[in-house]
C-alpha cells in the first residue's frame, strides 16, 4: 500500500517532466533545400602563400570556428586518424600551398597530386568539397600552425 501511495505521489512529477511535446512538435524543421541548391565552389590552384609571424590571432579564431563546423567530424587535432588523417604536424610535413589546394580544390589534387592520391589509398574515403574559400583556407592554415605549436 505504501508503494502505491508513493508512486501516485510521484506521478505528477513524471508527467510534468514529459510535458511540452506539443511545443517541440510545432518547431519548424530545417529546410535542407537551401543546402541542396548550393553550388560547389572550387578554388583556383594556389601557387604562392605568404605566412605571417607571429600568428594572426583573428585568423586562428576563424580557423578554429571553421574546423569545428566543417573539419572536426573527420579530422582530429592529434596525430590519430579518424576518417581522415590527424592534423598534428601537418604544417611541418606539407607546404602551405599544398594544404590550401587540398582544402579548396580536392578534385584537382586527387587527379594530379601523388601525395593526395596516396592519402586517399590510406584513408579509403575521398575528402568532400566543403565549399571553403581561399581566405577561409588561409585561416585554417593559421589554426593548423597554432595546433603545431607555432606562436
């Protein structure tokens, strides 16, 4: 009998915690048609890229935001492979122009660059075009440099 009374006294709390379903159901869904209509952006080949010392902190901050939004699902900031290779040491192993071209024009790199083709064989997943512009890629480079310990 005590258990029944206890359960009945707790019932209003359970019902209250489950409330609000009507309000959640009325929330509009994200319209994916905008994303479906977005055309892919392919950058032109970058042949030269000037780096600054010290790091541009505004670019580092923007690079982090881009990483969080578009890169972190496949790349870790360590040397551990997720879907794609980890980013630790990438600015020590690759030239900035190579990195920017890989970010902004994946198709060209996979068609023409032996190192990009080798990475595809190792990772077994083609890097998707994330529609990252050259200035955004430059910010990613700055963030990668910070991740590699540059100041």
